[in-house]
C-alpha cells in the first residue's frame, strides 16, 4: 500500500467534470427560480458522478477530449437525475443520500416538472453532438429504465420472484444507463462496432454489480452511513436479490416469515435481525457478492478490445472498486 | 350551407391517423401489461388529435406522405400524452374528457412512469426519422412546455397577474408543441427556412388561441359537456385570461371579491355567478375572443408562403374552427 493518494478517474477528469457542472448550471433556466433552486440543490447533493465519468473515460480511451463527450456526460447525468426526481415522487421518499429530497422541499408538482425539464434538456444536449447514434442509444436506454421500473412494480413485495425477473428489473432501471453512458462515449469518439458493443457490455455489467451491491448493503451495513438507513429496503418489503435468494432456500417456517414481513409488511422490531440470520444461515450475502463479482469480471474482460492506456487501467480499477462499495 | 358532410382534415388523414394508432400500439410494450393497459385507455379516450393532424397536414402541403411524418405525428402525440399524464398527477385530477384519469385508476407511480416511457419513446421515434432538426425542434418544445408549467405554478391563484406572464405560460405549456408539431412536419418534408418559420408561426398562434378559448369555455358553457365541468378553473382559482382581464377593470369591491375567491379560495355557491356577472359587465369574454381571433388571423396569414392546395385550405378552416370550439 502506497501512502500517496491514489489517483482516481475523479481526479483525472476533474477539469472535464467542472465543465459538466458549468453545462448543468447553464441549462437550468435562471428565469425560473424554482428550477434553478432545485438544480443547485441536486448539484450540491451530487453523488459519485460515476455515469458522466464513464462517458468521459470511454471517449478518453479513444483520445476524444472534445466538447461532445462533455455534452453527453451532462445529458447522462440529467437523465439519471430526472429518474431520481421521479423515483422520489413515486416512492414518496423524504431523504436521499442524507439530504432532503426535492419533493419533500418543493412538493411533487415541482419534482415531476423538474424531472421532465432535465429529461427534455438531456435530449437537447444530445442534439448538439449531432450524433443520431448516441441519441438512439440514450433514448432506448431511457425507455428501458422506465420498463425496468414498471417491472419492479410488478414484482414488488413478492419474495417468491424469479431471479430472471430481478435481473430484468435491475438491467432496465440501473444497468442500461451505465451501458449507454459508456456506449455513447465511444460512439461520439468514432469507435468501431466492436468497441461500441464492448463499451456497452462494460457499463451494463458494472451496472448490474452496482445494483446488487446496493441491494446487499441494506443488509450488511453496521450503522447508518450518509443518509442510507440500514434496513430501509426490508421495511418497504423491496424484492431485492438477498430476499429472492433467501426465499429459494428457506424452509416452510422461514417462507412464512418472508410472506408476513415482505408480502404483508407485518413487521415487528426483531424481524430485521431474524431476516439477517436466515441470510447468514444460507450464506446469501456471499452468494450475492459472488454474482456481482462475476459481472465485474465480464465487465473488465470487455475492455480487451481497447488499446492499453491509463484510462483503461482506471476503468478496470473503477470496476473492481464498485465491488467494495459500502455506501 | 351544404347538407353534405363537410370534409375535415380528420377525414383527409384517416388512413395516416390509423398508421399513427398502429405505431402507438406497437410501441406500448406488451410485456408490461400495465403500460399496455394505460396506452389502450389513452387511445380510447383520444381527443381531437389536432397535434398529429397538424404534423401530417404540414408535410402534406409539401407532398410528403412518407413514413417520416407518421413517425413525427406519433412522437408529437406521445409528448402531448406524457404531459397530460404528468399534469394529472400534479393536479391530482380524477377525470379528463369525462374519462377517469390514469392516476385515478393506476396510481401516481404508474402515471409518472408511463409519462416517462412515452416521452422516451417519442425521442426514439424521432431518431428513426434521421432528422436532427426535427429532433431539435421537439426537444426544445419539450423544455418550453415544462418552463411554461413552472411559470404557471408561479402565477397560480394570483388574479393580479400581468397579461405578459399569462402569455408566457400558455406560450410554453400549449403553443410551443402546436408550433413544433407544424414546424417538424415541414422540416422532414424538406421545407425551406421561410416555410419552417411560417409553419411554427401558424401552429404557435393557433396554440395561443386554442388555450384562450379553453380558458374562456370554463366561464361560458351552459352545461357540462363531455367531462368538462363548468367552473372548474374558478373553483381551483386558476389564473386564466378572463380572471386577469377582469381584475384589471375591477373596482375595489370587485378586487376584494377576486382576492377572496381566487387567491384565498374562500368560495360560496353564488360566487361563480357573481364572477360571471363581473365579466359580463366589463365584456371580458368578448375581449378574450377578440384576442384569440387576432392570433388566428396571424396564424392564417402565416400560410401565405405555402403553395395553394387542399391542405392549405383545410389548415385555414382548422384555424377558424378552433375559435368556435365549445369543448
């Protein structure tokens, strides 16, 4: 272990990400104070910026540091933020990453409209790149995000869900945008078809792993971290991978427990501990992590088609690090 | 007056509109039953289809009857429907055109997601036309729709609103999509810049008139027609043109009345009649209709740049008829 601070893609693209921020601010109409306020709120509460970084790094692999990847990275962040705004309305969430959600502060009306505005702006940004192929990739991803969320509604509060249905959900709601963020970066950088497909595979598989880890964290965190409350998914009876895998192995009594807690949402304060005990008994968390790790391996091997350079090294690191996330 | 049934654009484009319907159904993912259900519901409750007809007729003026105008007309209808779905969530509406709203039947979650899906699909349809200019026009219109709706929130329940602010609201939320529906039809039909601008002006001005008439009808209908309940806007204290113009002319007592009923929403059963009496006293409805008529005249004169043909004649008729709407 070196004591020097490790350089990450966040450092490599510091300047480009500032340009993304500028583009975001420029596009939040100052004549609509409420919209500007919501935008500022969202930028301050910014997350890991993983999606725009992926777009920038993919284009960087092919030596494209022009304005086009900046525009696409902004579009990708806008689409992501729009879905968060709408998710919070749909879920009636009060907090995200420890920060009050927009719908909590400004109401559902403003959140729905702000999401629509960001979504429309994202397409305007894409038009500026003059790339119909990048547009096609991101509009298809946007459709699939919504389809994934519909599917999620269909399987909600049902522990007896097929694992394929779960993958359809997370493939749509999370992995497609990761895939398209990468793919569109290669498209505007004039990559060939093999590279475009490889970029999508890299992003899509990271997205699957990313969501699995997100779902696992709810059952493994020792204490509340950065606004994520342990056991939130359990309390809402969300049909996530740990529940589905635990259900498959559970005996009759345990299945009754899942039906009561996840399907009927009749929970008492000891139930969460008991749920974790069942998962421990059947090594569910290990199984989830193994699956996530398999996806990361596919993701990394997708990079083989690209030339060796520092961006590729960073992209491999980023893939590996996404397995070690704790928040 | 002829006793023969008058031919309208709805008849002229009957076959094309069927193709639009087919495109709509094709795009409503059958694997998501809820989405297919919502789509079917929306198509059954279909309105006047004025926006897709405008796209088809504009392209028709330049002899383009290819698949591209069909794709754009479908995209325009999807954008319109997406905004309706989100408006109903925002307004918590129970009925639209006498039919239960999607949010009433399937809940806010499904309505927000269905709107997002239609919006994403609309961009996918536009990509198929290969026209970045048409895409740009419709993505900019989508931004402006949301900006108009934000502005509408800002002026809500305020009778002392500047008329310019009202025009900014209806320009954004209604007229831009009319403008872009027309403009994009000319763009894909390879019209020149003068024709593109003229098409936008035709649609935009019809849109303004259309919304003014919509706002007037709330105070002029004799009885409830096709799901529109007389006085709904008044009950909600909506800041529409009749209110703004009446406020400007009102004396102290009448201003107090508007503040109580529109701003504070303290209403009793005789208030609506009294509101209509104030409007009668100052000839407000006539003034609104005069404004709408002025916009229609601009709209019709915009058509001068186009060659004489039956589509142009029908477009003039459509403009004039929009003044005579009663629902």
